C-alpha cells in the first residue's frame, strides 16, 4: 500500500532524476502505477528507460527525487524493495555453462525461496515458460528466445509483487517474441504480479507493423507511458 491512499501501487516516482555530468538520463519523471496488469515504458534508444528501471530496482541511486516500489522507498528501504521485486536486465544474464534447471536453482537460493518449496517453484516456472523439455540442456545451446524465457522464469521464482523486464523481446524473431508475450500476458493473473516492461518506441519512419504489435501486446495494460524527451 502506498502511505496515504488505499490504492495499492506497483510503483510511484516523484521527480525522479538521474544525471551523468551534464547528461540528464532521466529528467524528473513523476508517475504512479497501480498494482496489477502490465505497464509499458516506451521510448527511443537513449530515452532513459533502462536508467529508470535501474533506479526502481535499487541498482542505481537517483540524483534527486524519490520513488517507492511495492510500498518501499528505493533509497531508504532498498532491501525491502529487492525482496518484493524481480528484474530481468536488458543484457543476457543466464549462465551459459549451466543447464536451465541449474540456473533456476541458483536463483531460487539467491531469492531465498525456502528449501522445501524450491523444487515445486522451479517446476512451476519451467512449465509456465514452456521450458520443461529444455530443463537439462546447457543454456549455451539455447536459442535467444529460450534464454529469455529462462531469464523470466528465474525472476518469478519468489513470486515477486512487481517484475521489471528491460526490453524482454528485443532481438527475438517474431515467433519467439510471441511465445514470450503470450506467457507474460498470463503472468499477472497467475501470480498477482505487476509487470513493468520497457520496449523501444517505433521510430517515426519505422514500422506501422511494430506499433500495432506494441499496442496488441499492451492491450490489457493499465497505462502506457511515452518517454518523450528523446522522441
Ligand atoms: N553510465 C552512464 N554514463 C553516462 N551516460 C549514461 C550512462 N548510462 C546511460 N547514460 C545516458 O543516459 C541516457 C539514457 O540511457 P538509457 O537509460 O540506457 O536509455 P534507454 O534504456 O531508454 O535506451 C542516454 O543518453 C545514455 O547515453
Ligand atoms: Mg535500455
């Protein structure tokens, strides 16, 4: 719950800002996103999407402004924030020298999933992301789409309240992209998780098709935000 209202918030930001020298990577964004469903953060390359996500996941300290995630302040209560969130970074993060199952086991331990629950949670995540038949395959042999699905499976093991996904489908072919979308659409109802994902805004001359796809993907979403600074 957010302090003075009764509406549960996945996150809220108040003039959240990140500067690198003279570069304003994120420039005083303020918004509140209610829990439940999928929230999309759209913007061109360099608009500040990843930086925003990194501040919300406590990986980067804001230069100024405040943010609360799952009811906790990102600067004053970082441990509480981390306990209630999952995060899949933009860059691949799964260990290619381990199997899918072994990667999931490491994450189950990192996220402190109680030992008696681990095997069941791993099994559920593998099934949910359609990875059962690949559980004992080395991740180095996975396609890009399978790897992304594994990274999302890793991030859901502790049933996070808010799941941050930075460009979860970039670089995937359309079939792999739709496989990821379909599963993401089902996740909020399945776990009561709010998904916050970033996706590049289609360029002006760029594809109408891509914009249609983004609209479709976010069809059940509560709100979408255009980071307009770099548009
Ligand atoms: N560590 C950094 N040092 C300096 N500038 C950075 C750093 N990280 C990001 N930036 C700059 O901040 C802006 C926003 O970057 P980023 O959040 O990665 O955008 P996006 O994810 O929307 O592509 C860009 O202009 C980028 O060059
Ligand atoms: Mg980015």
